[in-house]
């Protein structure tokens, strides 16, 4: 194992295989996410997308997951997490459901991020108009899909987000820096997260990660098992993670895993920055894990392991 700088993290993980590949060493002059910061128009501003700010500060981030319409669950949970993972790939929620929840508790704490069903312009535009500060795009296999994911998330001249109605400006207007408008600041506060879940995506990881406007690349850990045929304890599976980790670092973006079990206990954990579910940022424990279990949730309604501890080796992997 190479010595790499550790993120400031929390979470628990079972032990994993080390794999046969040696992760590429980090260059002190090129920290994780250097290209994300370079892509910003004003890289020195303090962001109201607090999850993105934490990533830029070298920290790991964790979510709670909302996959059904439940205003009470959202408003109760969101103050305790880095971001909300609104689940619309594997749920029957409507965009209007998410819109109403965010409006009920504006700027509640967790950065609102929505996993869209796919990278269609209409889906991304709706997410933007309702006030999301990030999108997660599943099963990205090549650079074209990654480019489509990024191009509709930011306003011109950076990209081609359309100016429309929606509540986004009203939600984030109160936190604008003096003399600035939502339109002037939101591009820098946006996070575009793409998921690599197949061997094809692994093969194309560098091209995917290098697309302008892509900020974070994460593994869909359970689907990568499904599509590759390798269990998470297999050296060949670990090698897939290492290849994507190396490509993402080379592109200057942030890397992570949907499964929060990779936040600690794995040789790549110091570099895994973005996770679905995991521990709250203030020690709060969700009594019911309301809002439904998305990909990455603990099965059976159980809570994640305490920070700094690992579940037994027989524990079900919680993330995809």
C-alpha cells in the first residue's frame, strides 16, 4: 500500500481485497479535485453548496437517502448530513415530490442532490429548476454520456443550461454574496457526479472523468459486482476500483463509492470522498431511516456502523 494523504472522514467498512494493482501515488502539487477548482469562475469564494466546499477542503461527504415523498422525514434528517441523495432512478417519486420537499425546508443543511433516471436534458433541467445543487447520473459508460450529464447543469458560457422558471433562484437567493445574483454564482456551486457501474465504464474511466463539468466519479458498487461478476472481496473487483480511482485522480476530479463501506477499511479509503449514506456529520442516529432505502442503504432498516468501526465480514454491502 502506498502512503497517501488521508481525507478527514467518518464511516465503517469491512475488510476488502487489496487487488493486484498499486494505486498511483499522489502529487503534492495536484491534490484531489484540482481540476474541479480550476473549472470554477471564482475558485476562492465560499460556497453555499457545503458538500462541494467540504470536498474542496479535503473531507469525505456522506448522505441520507430520500426515495419517497415524505416532507417530515426529509426535514428531520437533512440537517444532520452533508447532502441529500434524492433517489429517482430506483423509485416512483415525481420531480414535483422533490420540489415540494425542498421548498418545505429550504437551505436546511444537507446539499440537495438528485440522482436522475438518466442524462436526458429534460430530467436535468427539471432538477436544476427546482433548486438542486447537484445531479448524480447512473451507469455512465463513455465520454459522450458524461458530457451530456455535464452540459445541462451549468449556465452559459460554461455550458448550456436553459434559463427557465422554477424555485431555484428563490431558494438560494438569500445566501448570495453581496452584489451577486444566483445566476452569477450557481455554476461554481454545482456538482455533477457520474457513476461507473460496468466494465465498459471502467475501460473508459479517464475519458469519462476528464469531461469538463464532471466533478465527481463514483462507483456503483453493487451494480459493478453484477456487471463484472466479481464479488467485492475479489482482487479483480478491487483492481476495477483502483483503475477508476487512478483515472479520476489523473483527471483532477474527486472519486468516491456509493457504498459507504468503502469510506474506511479499504486500501483506497483515504481517497474515497463521496458516499451514499453513512454516518451523520453530528452523531445523530436516524431512528427509522425514513424516506426509503436507496442504493447504498443498509438492508433491513438497520443503521450504519458507528464511525471508525467496521461491520463483520458477513455484513451485507450497503452500497451500489
